[in-house]
C-alpha cells in the first residue's frame, strides 16, 4: 500500500510540473505572455507585399514563442505570390525572423508556367503584369527540365558566333527537339543525337550562302549525312533545298 501511495505521489508530482510546461509549449497557457510581437525580415525583396506577409504570419506569432509552428508558418509564406522559398525562425524573447527568396524567372515554360533561376516551375499568373521581357520560351516534360535547360545553354553558346540568338527550345511529347531563333529560323533537331546534330549545324551555318533576297526559314537536321533547308523571302514565299554534308566533315564535327 505504501509503495502504491509513493508511486501515485511521484506521478502526481510529475504531472504538476509537466502539465504547465505542456500547456505553454502548445499555446494553451501563456500565449499572450510569450507572444512574438516583432517581425524581423533578414532578406531584401522587391515584389512580395509586406502587408500581406505580416497578415500571413500574424496568427502564427500569436501562438507564442514556445508554441509557434515554424513549419506551418513557412508553408503559409511560400504560398504567397512571388515567394519561391522561405525560412522562418524565432529569437528569444519575442522575435519572429523571416528570410524570403523571391521568384526570379529564367524562362517561360509551355503556356502557363515559368521556370525560375533555381530550376523550379511555378504558375505564370504569379508574376501578374510584372513579367520581364525577352525571356526564352522553353517547354517539355517537367521531369526533364534540367535536360532542356542544358541543351538551351549549349545551343545559345554554339550559335552566338553566327550572330543568332536562341529564343526558344522545346522537347515535344514524342521526344523530338526543336529550336527557334530571333531571326525567325526554326531548326528541327529530332529525337536522337541532339547535341552532335546541333553542334554540326552551328559549325556549318556560317558557310551557307543564302540565295539573293532570301533568308533561312527552316532547317531539318534529321538526316544522317545532311540537312534540309527552306529559304524564305520578304513575301513569305519559300523554296526548299537539300544541303549535303560531306561525310568527312560530318564525322569530324560529330567527334
């Protein structure tokens, strides 16, 4: 009997100590006393609405220093327009600290998405009317973003020497690549050996002589030893020709 009484006494003593701590940690008790009354932003941002940010964090700050759910607060902030990533922390006794990384668009992606400089896709509507001009138009399987960006960067470097700027690159549902340029030129690369084909064409492009009054409108690289060209004049009429690539040159470039 004495042993049981001793055990009950120990349990009661633990409960007397633990329950108030549990109440404070869960915000049931003392939330007002330990409220987070100051918001400290440790990063610069240009587009995030400061008032909206404050309103979003207000209910979490009210939970108090010990009970605030930082993960939930971070997820709430990351749902705000323009926010790509957020870090939320607290500092004794009453400071809620926020660090924000804004979306910085690198390219348009398909019809309704943007690709950030960090390689993340997010809805184009997030940008509103503040969409920067001159973004390249990329597209393809969202699971192959890194491949699309890598080939875009390679293509941009390869054609820069010819004075051409790549304005778009796409990987379609069949796995076929295509490139668009500021001159209006469209290059169909195909599904196989995309990088060697592009490199070969970029190497030979300066050697092509356009017919008088015409410019290159389309190039089809889906040939083993050559590519098909379509020339267009200012009246948008076009003719086609097959430009044979000598086997020796083709093999040398591909290597």
